[in-house]
């Protein structure tokens, strides 16, 4: 009976080790996510995290992806053409993440990579939130 008790304690000890490992992994994952979402604030960066809400930027970005957005005023306006940018579209009341494919005066022509047509709203500099 002693040997069966020793085996039971070894199994229990093994289960406790597994639980401790899983708990440590869970805590590490939580700390990583907290760091990921607070990193811009911690370094005093004007960067923001945005969750992608549609498949309009497939295959580059898909629904549920989270992107880091650098403030637009850190970039030269001409350098944004060809880049993925985020802007506020007042006609939809939403933040849109699309590629700037050209300029029309002070405004940008944008379109989703997964779309055949350009966006109706052309954001000017004051509507651009930043570059992905």
C-alpha cells in the first residue's frame, strides 16, 4: 500500500507541475498582451493600436488583426502614397484602414487591397490618423 500511495503522490505532483506550468504560461501571455497594448503609452509614443474590422485589405490584413498606427504628422505627406493608412471617414462615421494609392491636391485617393474601386471619401490631411 505504501508503493501505491507513493505513486499517487508522484501523479499528483506531476499534475501540480503541469498546472503550475499552464498558470505561468497564462500569466506570461497576459503580461505580453498588456505590454503590447500599453507599449505605445509606456514609451510616450503617439502610436495607437487599431483592430481591423473587415476583409477589405486582404491578403495584407484580415478581420481581427491588430495594427500599430504611427501618427501621420511624423511622416512627409508625399511618403504616404503607396502606404496603408488609417483615416476617419465622416460619411460612414468610421475609422478606415486602406491603402493611399494617389493624391488629389491635399487629399488622398484610397482603396482597400481587396476592392476593385476607390473609396468615395478622399481624406485630406486633417482626417488622416496615421500610417500602419
